[in-house]
C-alpha cells in the first residue's frame, strides 16, 4: 500500500500544498510549526476518516477559512483516489469519485501505522487511550468487530439514559434486562475478540521490544476485564442496584484495560524512560506486523519526529529495521535535514527529501509548495 500524491487545501496551517511521494523513505523536514506533523496527520486522516490528534473537524480548517480538503492518490492493488471535504459542519468522503454513505465503510481500506512522541499517552494516560489502541488495531482488519463496537456504544448510551431518567429511584428490572440482553450479546463478542487479539499480538510485540531495547526484561500485555470472571449478562444483572444509584452502567467492556508489564511489574510505575520508549515503539511495530499478517499488505508507516524525541540508539535500530524489505513506504518528519540525511545515508532504499519553510499564519499567505530534493 503506497501513497503517490497528496494535496491539501486549508488543512491546519497548510494553505495549498502538493506533494509527490516516492515508494521508499520520504523525509519531511522544516522548523517547528512548519506543518510536518500535519502532513502525516493528513495521510492518517485519509485512511481513518479523522485526525489522529483532534476529533473536531472544524478545528482542522485553516484559521480564517471555511473548509478543508485532503486529496490522496494511493496504490492499493489498484489505484485508489480518496478525497475528504469538510465545510459547513459537513464531511464528505469519496473513494474513486463515489461518496461513502457511511464513513465506517472506509475503515480498513488503507492502513497506516503512526509512531509519534504522543504515543507515550498510551502508558501514562487513562484506560480510554489503551482501549482506543485495542479497538483501532482490531477494527482495521475486522469489520464485524467495528460494527459490534458501534452497536455496543449505542446500547450503552441508551441504558445510561434510561438509568439517568429514573434519577436514582425505582427502575423497572424487566425493562433494564432488555437492555442487558442486547448489550451482553455485543459485549461478549467484543471481549472474545479482544482476548484472541491479545494472544496473537503479544509475541509480535515481545519480538520488537527485545530487538529495540536489547533488554533482558520480559514484557507482557495483560488484558484486564471483569468478563474473565463472569459472562457480561450476569455482571449486568448483578449490578442493577449499583447502576440505579450511580445512574450509569458500571460493568462491561467499556471498563476493560490493558496492563503493560515488564517482568511482572507495571511499566508505568517501574519502567525507565528508555524502557517506556521501547515499549511504545514496539507496540506500534507490532501493530504494523499484525496488519501485514492479516491483510498481506504493507501499511504506510508514519514516523513523527523520530530522531528528535526518541534517542539516537533506538532511532538507529528502528531505521535499520524499517529499511529492510519487510517494511514498505515510510514518511518521516524531522526538524533537522542534515540529521535525517546522516541517519539514512547508509540505507540502500529509495529516498526523497521535502523541505518545508516556516509559514506566517496569515490568511493571505501565498500558495506554498515544498521544495523537493530527490537526493
Ligand atoms: N486550524 C489551523 N489553522 C491554522 N494553523 C493551524 C491550525 N491548526 C494547527 N495549526 C498550526 O500548525 C502548526 C503546527 O504544525 P505541526 O504540528 O505540523 O508542526 P511541525 O512542523 O510538526 O512542528 P514540530 O517540529 O514542532 O513538531 C502550528 O503553528 C499551529 O498553529
Ligand atoms: Mg511535529
């Protein structure tokens, strides 16, 4: 899977930008705030129908403008043209000129793996981030999972609204049970798939962690869920009273978590900075391998600020790894062109360099086209 051309109009700080990528390693360099990460985010958007960083499309429109548009030309067995337009609070997504009725139908067509300094939130933030990682990774290659998940979320909202409406007083247990039945069916399937996923995914992850860290510590992923103890149907039934008082649903797969361990100790509490960095990169590389194994197609690898925020040793190992045949097209960003060139010098894959200028944030900025240096 490759992206050939990318065109942006009024997307974040980019007024109008046209880029033509090579099939190997593409390096985007430029000063802080010049829009490097935004370009990776645009590629991510075309694959996932939303920004990696910001779920509010309105905020992605360049200041002072009324719409944004991202246009990508992919080689995905056959040429595939994806166009996103957002304006007047309305988003349209087209594949080869045809408008999608439901955005969800686009998920899994194009796969990207995005490695960014923000990945650290997987370790440090709350369980929602980890569930998002889990759901994102599974849904890319499992449409029924995505459908079950969206059904489950809808049912959860309905059950919570029903509990809220009762304001803590009596709720009809029979009516509550009708919610339980439908939620339990979807939730139980999601649980089974998450469990199967973790066991398939863990060996990939362990392999990359050991490679990156050279560490003797044994990393493991622990899937934390109440559903290991009891079926969701029973959990929901047993929590009727608590849920009535709390006015929300306290049991279910929306409470699941993923625990990151190193030799049986929680990484968040005991891991060194280097171990944490290796851990998150290994999670993302395992995601790459998982997609590749499932689909037979190489995802597009997006590496944000890879030499800046990840230390030299790990970045060197990562580059050595990705330059092997195993990985396909890569887009890298960095503030220092020379630093990137040094790192990539010895690699025999095709390379292309793009230099962004710092743009003034005015509405009347001229159309900017990056200078290309085929080095
Ligand atoms: N809606 C928007 N309209 C205009 N500018 C925006 C918008 N959203 C973000 N920006 C600008 O985009 C710039 C950030 O772009 P980006 O994060 O891609 O920079 P970068 O080149 O990756 O920088 P760094 O080297 O610091 O990572 C900021 O200057 C920010 O103000
Ligand atoms: Mg950046």
